[in-house]
C-alpha cells in the first residue's frame, strides 16, 4: 500500500511538470512574437547636442530706474548679447530661448519681477520677440514642437548665433518693484525640445 501511494504521488508530480511545460511552450512563443500588443515603449529622445551659451555681461542694472517707492517714471531698456555655439558634430534642432524650463517646469524669474511692467525680449534679425510679456512666460502650443519663448531654429555643427536679450522696466506705479534689491540667479534657458534638455544662462537684475 505504501509503495502504491508513492507511485501515485510520483505520477501526479510528473503530470504537473509535463502539463506546466506544455502550457509554457504553447503560451510563451505567442507572447514573444507580439510583445508590442502588451507593451508600448516610451518615446525615445535624441542625444542632446553639446552647445555653449553665455551673455557678454550678466548684470542688468536698473537702480536708477526704480525710485524709493518702487515705481518707474520713465521706461528704461537694457540690452545684453547672448552667444550660442554648437560644439558638437550634430545639428542642434529647433533651439529655443526661454525664461521657462520645460524640462524641470521651473520659472526663471523671481516672483518680485513677474509684473506687467517687466518685459523681456529676444532681438534677432531686426525683430523683437517677447519671451516674457504682460506678466506671463510666452508659450505657443500651436507649433510642433511647442515653442517656449523664441525658436531660433537649427544650429549646424561648429556654428554660432548672436542674439540680443533685452529687458525693459516700463513705467509703473508705486509698489510695483522693490527699490535697492539684487535678484541673482535669474535664469534664461536654451532649450533643445528633441532631447528634452536645457542649458542654463544665469543673470542678475538690480533694482
């Protein structure tokens, strides 16, 4: 009786193993042939292009524009030169100059500067393109890819482009700004949408 029980148990174990193997060989190949039905990989982005970007002077001094009450009687404009260079062997595509970083979702300006009297433009080819205007960061969702700030287009290997970054303190009433302040670590971004990467160019605004 003991021997019969052992034989029956062994037969059950062997049956389970054979059945499991049968199920594996008839289901596993189907899963391997059509993995896309069950798994959709995320979009693959391109390698970021090696670019450098810098301003010729990183301090925007508006101390004479803002009075003790935080108002501006006469609009004042200050221009700086931004130079972007492609140090890579590949083209940098759809480069954008923006004050908002789409990668980190970080705003580049201090809350104290985000007023309708504070304006930022990129000047290129005689055209003035706002990237911060009427208290908002400029974004155009009708373009492909979405344009954040100003799209300067493609920059070939070894190429460089020089742009003007203009900040305007417009006329405003008392309390709009704070007099005698230094806002360091304000950030301009050179955004590469096809690789989801942004170079940071820091600057300072003095009131």
